[in-house]
């Protein structure tokens, strides 16, 4: 978290990676299988899951399609909070969309 309380992109990437890992495991897929279905290399799946790479919009759509989940499932707990007089920032929550819906992904 930045000194001003805003969430940095690294924290967004980490949260996205956890969501991706959870959904991939629920689908009982290896990184290689997911990569093949999403037209991505296995190492990119690994970097996304580890939070060392932040997914682009097209990558998000490929992953969601390959996992048969909504892109919102992969973005669960990641929110943009607009600023009033200063720049906005991301907000990360632990309460997951999947848990609210009763899913385990």
C-alpha cells in the first residue's frame, strides 16, 4: 500500500493471481492446460498467478473464457475508488464474490 493509503498495481496483480489460481484449481486444470485453452504460454499463467505480471484486458477475457467463468470472478475483490480532490486508487477486499454467491472459485 502506498503512503497515501492507495493500493499499488503490485497488490492488484497479487490479488488477481490468487483469483486466477483458485479458479484454475477449481477447474482441475494445469497451467499448461489453461495456457493451451487461452492461447497463452504456461510461463505467463505462472507469472500471472504469482502476481509478477498484470493481465491486459484481452488476457483477462481469454482466461475467463478458457475457465468458463465471468471476468468478474477473476477481478473479485479488486475495486477502483475514485478520488474526490486527489487521484483515485484501487481497493482490495477479502470478501469474495464467489463466497457471496456460494461458489468456491
